[in-house]
C-alpha cells in the first residue's frame, strides 16, 4: 500500500514538473547562458498572443532558436500555423558559403516550403506574401553594415508594408553593439552590402535598426510599416554577449565576430582573410607580402564554407589574430584600420591592391583614396567625426536599451 502511494505521488510530481516546464516555455522564462540576457524569441508570452489564429511567415536561419530548439519547431509544437519559411544569405540551416546562390526548397524536418531571399530574388515576392497574416523575423546579426541580414530585413519590411502585413521582430543582442564607428555610407554607394547612410558599425540591435529605417523614412517610397519589436531582457549596449550559435560559416567564433568589422575591408582587396582555413576572419595574408615582416603562413583551400577562397592553394604570408584577447578588442571599440594600412604599405603592386568591391564595402571612395595618399589613421578617423556625430543623433531616437553615450 505504501509503495502504491509513493508511486502515485511520484507520477503526480512528474506531471506537475512537466506542466511547470511547459508554463515556463510559454512565458519565455529561458536563460541560455547564465548571463541573465534573454533574447526576444525566448519571451514567448510577449508574442505568442499576437500569433493566435494567424497564418505565419518566418524569416529565419539556424540562429533562430528558443533555447535548444528552432523557432519554427517551437511555433509548430504550440499549434501555430506556420505557412512558409524565408531564408537569407547562408540559407535556412546556415551552411551556404558567403555569396553562394541559395535556392528555394523544402525544410527536411518540417516539410515547410523555404523561399530563398539570397537567390534570384532578394525580396519576398508578392505570391509568397498574399496568404500571410503576419511575418516573424528572428535572425542573429553581428552589428556591421555590410553583414547582409540588415538588407534582408529591410526588403522584408518594405514588401510587408506594401501589403499591410505586420512584422514582429524578435530582437537579439548585438555583439558589436558597444560602439559606433567607421565611415558613413554615401547614398551613391548603396548596395546589398550597405543600403543606408549608417557607419560600418552602427551600434544597434536589429529591432532598433528596424525602428530607425521606419521612423526616418528610409523605406522605399517613404512607406511606414507595422513593426512590433519583442525586446531583449537583461541587456544594454555595454553587455558582453557570447553568441550561442555561429552566425554564419565564416564567423565560427567570437574572435571572428569581434574582428569582422575591421577585417571585412580586405574582401575588397587582394588580401585573404583566412577563408578556406581554420581561422576565417582571424588572420590575413597574401603570397606577395614579405615573409620577413609577415611570419604567419597559411594556405587557403576549398572547403564547404569557402569553395573558392581568395588565394586558393597559394602560400600566404600574414598575421595570425586568432589569439587576440576578446576584452582587449572590445575595449578598443573602434574599426581598426591598422591591419588594412600595414598590408597596403607592404604590398608590392599597389595599383592592384584594391578591387572594385572595396568602395561598396567602405560606402565611400574617400577611404581608398586616403589610404593611397598615405593618410594616417588619426587623419582618416578625424574625417569621420561629423558624419558619426550626425548619425548618433539619429540613432539615439530609436534605442530601446541603455547606451554607452
């Protein structure tokens, strides 16, 4: 008899525990890393009610997670009607190389159609929006203007605004959100790697950025969109945040994420940034840099994350930055031009150092010309000051979280 009672009590305890866990999930009581930072996607009590009875489109990728589970799986398990998935650069599962064409397809796990926003069409076409009541956008960004998830978000918001479809942005921390720096893009250099007149490092979360482009009239035809931002809890712009998932194949760790705003300029030059090695965006080099000054050696090879990397199968001489201390990089709080300038100064054929992509990445032709004319870093940085001041005044109006200035 006593054993039967204990068995019954044990069953009751287990069921009670399951109910509590379920309630915590519904209320967004997740903490992924012990930091106290809770991304918007985890705060389900704030957006689940907005999805009840709605036909849902999800813009997401492998970083769209609620705890250890994908957002799409979470929504489906709660009975929500997810109609369609839209995927950005690198694809829905985050495996495509930078710049690689991403095709439409079907998610193997859920069977849902996946529409590419990095293929022939970078905007969601009308036919894929007309049966939707709401769009949920959830992607981890890294806070650099030329990281293309910002452009994808802009195009989604614009197309949604045309059809009066509300967009819910599940906000996530910006790992480079603790500073604002770099040249501000000039309108004539607007492209998919930089649509708006913002600096290289804008210091905003995607939610804040969305409010800015909406509020400043930066959407096409000055449209206004219906945007709801589900805010992060326990976060401000000085909060260090270790990304729980690699945001893309060539940003495999926090060192690469912190160095990315400074090293991405090399994509507009002949210099390799370590694509096709174990240290993408954690090294730079070239076969023609002098070995006596650049002792680190590496050979880029074809890998899944970089099928045809710059300087493939050639021995490069350069610098290894993979051991840089995270705290030191964060404390600099600057776009570090020293890597770019020292590579240019030591490159034998300066006429071929830059390619046509550089000015688009920089958002201006001034930076290239300044380097070619041997401007000092201090002189270059001084030329940014007025534009950065003006941007910060705009940015301040849309911040959702306490800021460093």
